[in-house]
């Protein structure tokens, strides 16, 4: 770890520390939301899974909008989870 010497470098280090904490919180919230979705998906409740999926997509979009996560990463996660939800819906309907 380099020690910042100039005032500008010290301020930048403080800002980076704050941003890192905020980003870590956002990523943690996304992971928690994914876990909630997966538990509901495993239980087989289509309505609850659909509502959890909408909450999850909202959280992913907000995280991607703040550039904590890249937009295409969020889109990829949404796509994969939507595929699992659609598989559950197809399984229940047939």
C-alpha cells in the first residue's frame, strides 16, 4: 500500500475508500437478492418467484446504473435467472 503524500492524493484515497464501501454494499445486496430468488425458485412457487425476479431485476438495474456493476454483467445475470424462472413456469404449466 502506498502512502499518499500530496493533499490531492490523500483526498483521492479517502474518496476511493468511501466508493469501495458503497460498491461492496451494493454488490452484497444484489447477492442477497439472488439468494432470495433462488430459495423461492427451489420451493417451486411461481408467483413468489416472479415477484422476487422483478425485485431482483430492479436491484440489478440500479446497481448497473451506478457503474458498480457493468451493464452487460447485470443483463447476463438477469438473462440466466429469467431462463431458470421460465423453465419453472414451463414445468408447472405442463
